[in-house]
C-alpha cells in the first residue's frame, strides 16, 4: 500500500511538471530523451528512500492515511539484550497501538480459537496487555501457496455438485463448499460433514495429493451461529499447528478456523470414543517458548508466570556466541552463565545452553536482617567477590579522520609524526597510533593518534565516557575498493559490571527483588549440607 501510494505521488508530480512546462510554453516532446530526463531530474522522487524510512522508524508518512488507524509503531527494533528477547521479537503478534487507548477491554481478551496458536501466559502487563501476544511454541506460519489443483476433482468424486448456477448454492439448507474463497460446489449438510471427514482422513493418510496443512473448516448449521458450509484454505500467512489424528495415529496439521468446530482432547485420558477425533501431542503446546522455560510453572500463581516471561527478556544474558565478530552499538553479556540445575523439558530441545541466561544460586528465604524484607534481598559478599553475577557491556565507537570529497588528497594519517608530542600518549598507544588491546582507559585518555599534514602536528582523540573501560578490539575500516589508506576505525570497549546495591535480581518465577546490602559471608546463615560443618 505504501509503495503504491508513493508511485502514484511520483506519477502525479511528473504530470504536474509536464503541465507546468505546457503552461510556460516549453516544447514538450515525450520521445525526446533529453526532455524526459530533465522532467525526471526535477521530480527526483526517491521511493526506496521513503520505504527505508518507514521500515527503520515505523512512522507512516501518507497523504491519505491509507485507511489505517495509527501513524506510528509499525516496526520494532530487534534488541539483543539476551537471546530470549531476540527470540520473542520474531514470535510476537501486535494488535496495534490504536487499541491501547480504547476504553473497552474486549480487544484484550484471549479467545478460545487461540488455543495452541497464541500463548495465554506470555503477554506484558500494563497498556499493551492482551494486545501484544506471542505465538505458541508449536505454532507456525505458512509461507507458500499449496498446490490444491486436484482438490475440486476429489470433491466431485465424493458427491459434491459443481457450482453451475448461483440458485443451486443459496439458502440455509445447502452446504456451500469454498476453496480459498472461491465457490467450487454444493451438497447437503449431512453430505458436507462426510466430505469433510473423508478429506481429513485422506489428507493425513497421504497419497491423494491433498496438502497436509490444508485447513478443512466444516461449519455445521446452528441456530444464530456462524454461516454454515465447508471452507477449505491452503494459502500462505495462515497459522497452523500439529495435533495427533486418532483414527490413523498420525500427525495432522490444523488451523484456527477449523479448530473451533473440532473435538480435540488435551491429554489421552480425556479421550471419549465417537467424540474426540484428535489429541494434543503435549498439554504444554499451548505455551510460548519463554513460558515453557519456567520450571514447574503449574505450581505458580498465574500472574507470576506472566511477570517471568517479561523478566526473562530483561536480564543481562548471552545475546549470541559470535560476540567477537559483532560491532553492535551496545551489547550486554553475562560473564559466567550457567546451565540451570532444574530445567523444563523444552530447555534442551531449543538448545538454550548455547545462550545461558543466569547463574545458579543458593537462596535462603528468611527475614534475617531487615535488609531482606518484602521485595528486597541481600547478597553474600564472598560470592560477589568470587564473581557471582558479573557481566560486561561492549560499546563500539567509530572514529573517522574526516570527510573528504572525491579526488582530494589524504591529509591525515594514523600514527605519530616527527614533531613534538607528549610521551605520556605512548603509555596507551602503540607506534602505529592505535591503542593496545586490553589497555585500561579513563575519561580524557588518548584512544588514537594521527598526524595532520596541513597543521604539521600530531593530535589525539580522547575517550569521552565517564566510566572506565578496557580496549577489547580495534578494527581498521577501508573504503569500498580497499585500495586507499584507511581513514576510519572502530574501537570496541569492554565495560565491566558487577552486582551493586539497587540492582534487581530475580528467580525464574517472577520473584524479583532489589539488592539492599552485600552481607559478609561470615555473618550469613548457613546449613550443614550447604556450607559443611
């Protein structure tokens, strides 16, 4: 819609330019390349740039508004604080910020057809509650149009009458059959149920050229209910999930439209003969990936599971394993991430040990000093000194010696010149003017030296941040051809972080608390099993 509107705007501007030329009695010749080039140069509408602005900011700049209810919030920046947050960004569904201002709460409700497709736990509290949902861990989105060219002929073999005239398929007593919104035939309602059941059996069995993820939505006739009929869908951008089909004991793939009219047992013990046609592979399939990572979540108070889904995404964890190759503006990393002693079944299935998100701790739940009342906690000073909860922040700064026009000579070079310069600079910088790897820098310290041909002086660029850091990495950046002398470099700083008073800590059950004191180990409560005699 945006591309279409921008193209229309460009064409209108070209038309306006030509009209103004006609009004000014300029010779308008459409077959003259020079004239048309002049028209295009005057219009100069960069459609790609406008689309890039939309994708990078999420702000909609449109004359008409495109009949949409909001002008901002169409994109989300994929943050890499930790892997849980990064993963959640790509499995979330947002109703839109317009609904956040509505007084009615109807839009926030989780409807029954969402079972197994949207997670009932994983939604934030506050204004986006219920508007920002996350996909259940077994829910997938179809990305291709399936081949359903054989389906109409299969339907006709099953006794469906072709749609020769509209009068045949109208009325409440007729079961209208549609394939991707197109009417393919009609039959009686009793026959429609048989056709739907047969299609499903053949679909799961395979060998009838019916795609497994085709949705077979049979809507029976009801009093004041949904419009009856048999609706088949095979297009892309549909939610689908897998369940076990009982007659064949094989995997079936279903969609949210058909699920409402089916009988699916949650656990095998629920199955009733002649009623249930499907059973869930696991009851936890309704939960998202993050909700599944909370151990023993069925013993928690429900809001605590919601809080945990939010807080798992806020912790300083392991955003990725390729930290050495990345140059993000800011990257957080837990120094000594551990695999949890107690973990949910899906923890290993999703390989979460590659991205550890916390540290095992011995927790004593007692009000011991008064510093650990309510939602506060104290940390063992000995554990803190041994590195408990330590992390680092990587920051990247890009240094450019100056913008030159094409063809201009290079006047600034990294390194030291033959003039007078402070010997103290060499404490942090090597002979090539670049900092030593691992050197400690504080505010005002030199981070690189360069010689200016015009001024005939050696100059330095200094470190500006108020918190000390270590030089982690220096990358030399050249131009696109890679032939000229490099004028740009990027420096990665490593800023250490350790637990401090006021930091928030949490278990994996939404039990967050603020660190109020670091307590000496000798004064801490102890037990025979944990600390020996």
